[in-house]
């Protein structure tokens, strides 16, 4: 909605869309490759400002083909919880999309934003009862001098 409104009121501005993980987009933002981006917490930003666009609950997700929900998720109970990671028996950590794919294939349990559950019909999810885990979607930009177009876009959010 914001992009459409901004494009309508600023038809001369061209958008270059960059896709990537939160960590890739943060690096591009901090290095001046992009002017503004969305990022998911937890993340540490250097030389940037941000505002929260939305907050979302995290769920434990596993393959539909895995053991019964109580069996698979009881293995998860009292585990060391790290957002956006899947932990296999060797403790390896993978990025969000990789975590989802591995969990879909029965290779672990992924801690993912609730909205990702609808992206796969091969996953079952479970609330994490002993922790209040949430993530935020941030709109982030570099501090200091910024192009007038970025200032105009940010003004739409006020």
C-alpha cells in the first residue's frame, strides 16, 4: 500500500528491489547499496535507524511426516531456543528459509514467524509455551544524510 501511494505521488522515482536474507539486506543498507529496507529482528544495526512495522509471534514448526506433535515437540521442550534457526542433532544453525526447508524434510524443528506457516502445507506448528518469543518487522534506513526521496518516503509513515 505504501509503495503504491508513494509511486503514485512520485512517478519519477524508480525502485530497485533487492531480495535476500535479513543479514544480507542489513549489510547492503550499512554499506550504502540500498537506501531503505525491511529487516526482521533480532538484528543489530550499525549507523541505522528503524521503526517497527509489525510484531509477530514465533512458533516451533516441524514436518507433517514427523512423529506425533506431542512426540516431536516434547523433544523441543526446555531446549535452547534461538530465533530463525533450526537445530539438528549436531547443533548446526541455518538461515530462515533453509530452516523451514530442513524442518519440512523432517531434519529438525524450526523456530519461525507464524506467517511462514502458511507458506508450507507440509508443516505443523506448535506454540512455545515456556517463552514469550516474538519478532518484529522493521523499516530501516541509514542515519545522517539521505536522499530527498527517502525522506519523502519516510514522511509517509508519520
